[in-house]
């Protein structure tokens, strides 16, 4: 295993057990591991990888596979995917069986109720970290703010925001208003 694939494995394996809320809730930790700790990508590469992975059909966990591919090609994709999917699958299987035995427990019900606000908080943090990594100029910050406002006010399909943002980004890049 190369040094890059080894770093990918440990970055995703170490966060795999905390995937409450899915991959989107783990974006801040992925950023910390991949960009800050291991230096496998810079902020712009990370933000682009997250954005491109979100465009792909399928589960958000594809983001991990895409980051692995960007860093180390096919070996990176395979190692990253296994590291993020394997351990939680085994854990979920074991916990699921144990929960069947205590499904009416008040402690279990309290845990389930308390996880919802935690997941929402983690997702908000994910959005903020990705926004900080994505745009370091006025156009980038403006697009981020306008996208968030549009989604909050109109609750439309996000594809409209993605298409509009892409067109605005291309136009701003051609006009020299945005660093590409």
C-alpha cells in the first residue's frame, strides 16, 4: 500500500465509526484529515471533489470514493471506499441485532431523540466548512450566500441552484471576476 493510500485508509477508517447522519455530516472531519492533517488535497481541490460527488447520482458516501480517486487513482478509490463502508457496516449489523433486544427501552428512545439535533448541527458545520473551502473571493462568497438564501426561501430542486451557479461561475471566470 502506498503512502497516499495508507493515509486515505486511516483518514476514512478513523471517521467511519462516527458517520451518524451520513457522509455529509462528516465533511468537516474529512476536510481536517485530508487537507489539514495529511495534506493530500488543498481547500479548492477538496471543495471541488465534494461538489462533484454531490452531483453524481447515488449515496453521498460516493464523496469518499471520489476523494480517494482524486488522490491516488483506482487504489485510492478502493481503499477509501472500503475504509468508510466496511467498519460501519459491521458495527450497524451488530448494533441492529442488539437494538432488537432493547427496542422498548427508554434509554434507547432518548438516544434516538437526541441524535436528530446533533446530526442537524453536524450538517450545518459541513455546509460552513465547505463554503469556507470553496470560495475565497467576492463572487464565491456571493454565490454561496445567494444559493443558501434561494434554498431557504423557495425550497426548489437544488439542480436549479447548481446550474445557475455553474453558469455564473463560468461567466465570472471569463470576465476575470473569479479565480479558477
